[in-house]
């Protein structure tokens, strides 16, 4: 296969979608759709999340230092599309029916209808990048985890696990 040079852009950068959960100042949950999410190492496994632009989610993370990251599955795409396209500053945004619970360790909203949620505490922020400690992982039972893994394998988006000795 012959490769050619193309312009630098984010036109093709497949990434996993997450709904970041925060509580508004009035205590109401809010979720925003984000994909700038990866893993990092700072004496322990952590999460690196980035939020560009003016967003309620970013403002609340700066204010509280905590949030949830809820994995989006194919069946959740209509909800994720809605939550990603309606501003968190809109009073009408969360007047929808979704099943939300409080995190088990942190005071963050988590979605009950997804297979995997992180409860995250920001340890350091650099401009729009949040380096986070994973305070808890909520998984929706072993059957769903196996199904999620098989779906990832089927879609050829295989997760990478473990440490690599050469980089």
C-alpha cells in the first residue's frame, strides 16, 4: 500500500465516546459528550481528559475537581447525540428521562444504562487538559463486560491492555 502525505487535522482520529457527568450548582446532573480521553501513568493508572471551548462541563470540573466518564455504546448513540449537541447552559437540556445514580465513591452522576463508568478526581489541570486519578470503576456485571469485549473484537477496535517493555 502506498501512503501519501495529507494535511494535519482531526478528520480521521477514531476515538471512544464518553459522557462526562457533573452536577450543576443547583444539584441537577448534566452530561456532555466528549472523546478526547486517554490513559496516563503518574505512579498509578490515570485518565487524561481534554475539553476544548466554553462548556458547562469544563467549568464545573474546574469548580469541583471531580466528574464521571460514562462509556457510550451503540444503543446509547441517540442519547449521546442529544447530550452532545445541547448546551449544558440550556435550562431545558436535562428535562429528559434518563436513569442516573450517584457514584459509589465520589459525588458525581453516573448513568445506569451503560456498561462502564469511571469516577474521576482531577489531580492536575493544564489549560484544557485534566489529569485524573481513577477513584472508582463501575461495571455492569460480568455478562455485559464479556459482551462489550466481544463487540469491540467484532468491530476490530481491540483494546490494548498491559505494559509494553519497548514503549
